[in-house]
């Protein structure tokens, strides 16, 4: 599994968060800790929603 923002592979459960796209709910957004901490943007591949 890879971080949606930076494409880094995530493994440990504590190292990332995942949640459905807030806009369409069709895709699972994965964010690693560093992207979460720095507020890096992510984009939904399904609907193009971009969020912090
Ligand atoms: Zn990341
Ligand atoms: Zn979406």
C-alpha cells in the first residue's frame, strides 16, 4: 500500500492513516505520518477531489 500524497510505501499501522474519499467515498486515501504532519495535499483518483 502506498501513500496517496508521496507514493511512499506504508507498512506499519501506526505509520499511516487511511480513510475513504470525503467527496465520493469510492477510493481509500492513504496518508503517511510525514504527509499528515506537513499537511501535504492528496488527490482522489476517482473524482479528483483535492484535500489536506
Ligand atoms: Zn506520504
Ligand atoms: Zn473521490
